[in-house]
């Protein structure tokens, strides 16, 4: 990956999309988790702070601790989804 690469993030319905290059507020030294936080700060998803979130690319969940410089080029388009868990409420 190079510093001019772009990350595209959206929700599952693609209603809330953002695109940013890695020479702006996010850099190759940021983590996937920081990129997800960046996304959630910019889109109007109600109650987004009360949930845990995951980034999914090509059907696989990205490791939130991975540096953006280590994310393969083909995984630069993500769906940002709330984590779900089964269990008693």
C-alpha cells in the first residue's frame, strides 16, 4: 500500500459511505479500529457509540489492530457493521 491509497467504508445498505485517502486525516500508521472510529464520527448512525463495530472486506472480518499499511490493496473497501452476539438479554 502507498500513502495515496484510498479506503472506502460504508454500512451494509451503502446508505452511509465515505472515502478517504491515506494522506489526509488517516495515515498508513493508523489501525483498522481507528479508521472505523473515523467513519463512525462522520456518519449519522444512531446510537453507534453503544455498540462494538467490525470492518468486513470480501466476506472476512479485518483484524482491528492491523495497521492500514498492512491491509492488502484488495481489502481497501469495507462494510462497517455492528458486532452481534447470541445470548440472554
